[in-house]
C-alpha cells in the first residue's frame, strides 16, 4: 500500500495528514522543531468546527529519520521559498531495495509557478497540485481545519511535464476518499496560474486600510497579474478562475480561530520567511521578461518581500506607490 511522506507539517501538510490517516493511509509527517516534537508526543491536534480531534501520526524531523520505501509518494507541502532546499535534501536519499528518492513520485502543493520545475530537475515523476483550503497553523502541534467533508479542501492535480498516468488517478482517488474535493486535470499549470491570480492579494492581509481600499487593491493586483500571465502565454482555465464544479465548499466557525488569514499572514505571524517573492515576485519576473508593466505587484514585493516588513504599511500608500514604479 502507498505510504505518503508529507514533507512539511504546516497548515497544508497538517491538513493532509489529518485526513489521510483516518482514511486508513500510512503517513509519515515531516515536521521540525517544537511543532514536530509536540505532534510526536501527543499526536496532531486538529481543531475543527465544534470539536477537537487528535490524530496519531508517525513523525520525523527530516530525511535522515525516514527509511524510504519503493511504494512511497512524497507530498511536498513546505512554502515555495523553502521548496528548493527541501527537494535537494530529499532527492538523493536511499530507498530500500535500491535507487534514491528522486525515483519516487513527488506531489508539489506550493503556490506560484516555480516549484514544479525545481522538482523536475531532480525527480522524474512530478505531479503538481493546486490546493484551495482554509486551514491554518499558528500553534506548535496544532492545525485548524475549518471545513468539513465532502470538501475539507479542494485539490486540482496533474502530472507535470508528461501525460496523465494511472498514479495521477490513484492520487486523486485517495484525496477524494480522505475528504477532499479532488480533480484530475490535463495541465495543472492552468490551475496554478488561476490560483496565483488570487494569491497576489495574499499580502494585503498585512496592510492597514479599510475594506473599500482592500477590494480596490485586490482587483488591481489581479487585473495586473492577469495581463502579465496573458502576455507570457501562460495557460489559464477558460474562466480564468478555479472551477469548483458543484462542490459547496464552506468555511465554518472554529472556536478561538479568526478566519480569513491566508498563508502569507500566517508566515509573518510565526516569524517565518516571506513567500511574496514567489507570488507578486513571480508576476514581476514574468512582466520583466515580456516587457509589460507590473507596478503594483512590484510595490507589494518591495514592501513585503522581507519577513516582518509590514509594520506601518497602509493600503493608501501601497496604491499610491504602484503607479510611480512604471
């Protein structure tokens, strides 16, 4: 039976483990530091609507503590800025019976457009996954999962750099059985692009201002990013947004949890590194390559690229700064 090695114990990795284990799957959760120690001691605490679950899961702090097997599937759930280091640390680890981890399939759950190529440099079988989920991780040993089956989260998954195969279908089936709404897609780059159009507004959670200014900034960032992706010829879904099908995805109240704080806010709250260089910075990179302006995305990157740099930032100032960079 497939064993899932979840590399990264934060919101996405924790939520995956919290669903896969009760569904009967063999899982190793790779989580470092105080978070990993807390999960190893008492299990993964999952705060859900109306209850708290404790999910027993095997924990490792890094690749040295995992004896890889030929039937393992690696789920890479670290943030984009940490993906290269994680891929390098895992790729050449030995696998029982011969070979190395680079022979195993790896599923990349990162935001942005970078990680799949980083993975394909070392791993022959790369599956890109775009995930929509409201989970959060702020407290060691805990994740908050505020949605319930049939859609704890939504996943669009496809083989990267090669045609779809049987494993792609198996992965989607396992995620569906574990409580996710999951779809097999022919070109996951389109879903990655659609998610990025939303992610360019993630950093606005860190900037002070009223709701009207926030809505204006969100719309302008998305419009600018869409123009850039179109200029770059990047594939997008027909509507330019992720297709949820008929799934009724709901974010429910969880006691003591403030909903709506996205991954960038969570990283800043934990004092972790910033993913802005791989969200707004990805748009800036493509804009420069293709000779089109992206002043507002560049303003966000300059303001919030460094971790913890949001102090004193305002939406009014951000919107004023964007056009000045043209």
